[in-house]
């Protein structure tokens, strides 16, 4: 986290959640891996997938996403405004 301001990675995760909400936590990890350039390093995809939980936690702490109660994430109005995402959310 960058002093309360979302990083590029957080905004990317927020955009993915907004585009596919409600988004289950495990799907966020899959989407993050799919949007990254492939790497020959076998640990690359698992490392990117592990960051999903951290990104979601930070977005939640900043009030940009909310839990649905079903193990998924949904953008809040603040989150949608941050990335100019139309509709949806809670």
C-alpha cells in the first residue's frame, strides 16, 4: 500500500473485480495470472496468484471493495469512482 493510495497492481485487481463482480477470491488470482505476460520462471504464476489475497485485503481496508458473504468481492462506490467503473457494486 502506498500511504492510502492504490498502487497500479491494486488498481488492476480492482478493475478485474469490477469487470467480473462478484468475483470469488480464487478467480481473482486466476485473472491476475492471465493478465500478466508469461514467464519462463516456473514460480512466476504461483507468486502472482499469491499476491491476489494481499491486493484484495488492501483494497478492502481502503474501502474500495467489500465482501459479499459468499467468499467473493464486489466493488464499492468509492472503488468504482477510483477507476471509473460503471454500475455494479454494493
